C-alpha cells in the first residue's frame, strides 16, 4: 500500500472513531468514572503521549501545575485525558514554531470552589475573531484551507466540549491570528483524601524507621518488570528471589522462609490470584501465620482491588509502579511478617537519588526499546494468524513496563492492545501495532544492533 493510501485509511479510521465517540456522548451512553488518581502522574502520561509530535516539530512543550492545586483527585481521569489529548494535539498541529503550554490552576471563578482550570496555549496560526464562536461545532475549522493543510476530522473540539459538559464543566477559547490560541476548560474535582494510605498499614512504621534484611519472593514473568523491580531494590538490604510462574512461586514459598511476596496477577501456568489462594491454604494447613502478599497488576479496573484482597492479598499496587510507592509498600507491610518483627534492624541506607536510579534504568532503555521493536514484528506475525493470545500477553507486558522505563505511551498502547486482543478485534489490533511502530520510530534513542 502506498503512503498516501495508508494516510487516507488512517484519516478515515480516525474520522469513524471520532463519530462513534460523539455518538456515544450525545446518546448518553458514556458513564463517568469516579475514581481516585494522581494529577501529576496523569499529566505526565498525557505529555508523554503528545511529546513525540512536539519533538518532531522542534516545539517546546511545557506543563505547569499551580502550587495550591491538590495532586490527589477524585473524578474521571479517562475523560480528562481525552480532552487534554484533543486540545494538546490541536495546539501542536497548528503551531509551526515556539511552544505549547499546559497550565493547571484553581478556577478563578469561585462559583464552583472545587473546580480546576486547564489551559492549553500555543504560538500557532490563531483563529480569526469572527470564527471563534463556531470552533466547537462539528466538522468546523477556521476555513477550508485549514483542513487541506493540517487534516483532522473536525470533531475533536466538539467531542471535547461534550465531555467537559458531561463532567459538569465549561470550555472556551481566546485567540488572535498569527499570535496563537488558548483553549481553557474548568471542571470540578474532589480531593482524594484517602490517597496513598495503604490498607491495614501497621502503625509506628515511620518513613525513617530502619529497614530489616527481608527475604522477598517476587512472582513475575516479565523480564522487563523484573529489571525494574530489582533496580528499585538494589540499595536495600532485601534479598529477592524471582519465580516466573505462579506455580513455581508456590513451590518456592513452601520450601523457603519469606518475609513478603510480590505477586504479579497475570502469569502463565498459574495466575497470581490462584497462587495467592494456594499459599494461604498451605499456611493454614501448616499452622503458619499469613505472610504479606502485595499484588502487582497492570489492570486498574473498578473492583480489581477488592478481587485481589478477596483472594488473600494484603495490598494491591498498579503498574507501572514507581520506586517510592514500592519501597513504601514493602516497608509498611513487611512489619506484618512475624520473622521480620524479630529480625535485627540494619542501618537504613540513604534514599536512592533519582539520578542514580535513572542511570541504571537508562542503561536498559535501548535494549527495552529494541525489545519493543521486536514485539511489533511478533505482533504482526501473530495477527496474520489471528493469534490473539500472543497479542494479549505482549500487550499486558508492555502495559506493565513502559511507564516505569519512562515511556507512558507504550504502557497506554499496551493496555489498548491487551483490550483489543481480548475482544479479538483484528482491525483495532493492527491499527494499534502500527501506532506502536510509529511511536518507536519517533524515539531519539537508537535501537540496538546485533
């Protein structure tokens, strides 16, 4: 297929997807999610996704959060991300030089005290004043030459307006020709009061308490996730043994004396929840006190936490996991282990400097990206034979590792691939594989060569 035909196909597919999204909104078929999320983490993901396009055009991409804005919020992060991606994507598309800036602040209009204002400003072509009133109408751009020059479905702003209103907010624009535009919207969010408070966290375990020399069993089948976790724990007094299936983890647990278990939820042969139930049954049969088991999962769907705790897990963390979150969870929950309580304390090492950790993982980045490029080839071959199990597995692995290596877009594409594979959606899977290939081609890091 020639490049122009492929581009036409992509444009048609994007148009169809936009029409479907708009139809769902207008038919009230979209339910708002209500969940806790980290604003800074969320914006980091958004910037990571649009970054390559800005990088290609030599644009500065700036993100600023006002100091009085709470980081822990309750709302619908998925719809928020969709609006931000539309606005940032447009800003980058219509800006040839200069910068695109995303700013988050408390909404100065205090009629809704909990509302946050998100502003996306650019130094692009701008919009004439007599066209501003129509930019949120479907299939509308400033003039017909804009569509020919820049492309697009003409539905992104319409969808964004509907989503903002669905979230109880409002959206508007200000602009000047040849000077740039600012699209802003205000949406109410609640503060997530329970953020970062682990369930059943023991008391008296302050952040400066000395670390005991724990024995940790990590059940994880992804080599990439193992590299990440071991790098995170390198400067601790923890001894970590790795099992790449739930079945092996159970056998290792029975013959070893572990203070804590890090349990991946999705593994071959035996999944993490089945392994947790097996370990709990063995502990009861052998009159052993429960060992803390921290579930690690790339899924963050409603009810997943309850499912993990119901299977016998002590706590639940979602991938990509950050170092401070993992260390805090191990510190908090290891005190529940009887052997850890009796172990002699060791001197707590100095906190790991971000630059040192980044250097360790950065050394693995070329190999990781090269592995992802191999995944593209494997995925294409799998789709040629309609092997959706391979799509689900590779999507899941990328979902869990991408963000930890600094590539949130790979995590998001992996999650979408896992979902498309689960639905056996061949067209969506192929489109996502090509999106992954284009993203990897845009990375400045050079691939490894044999």
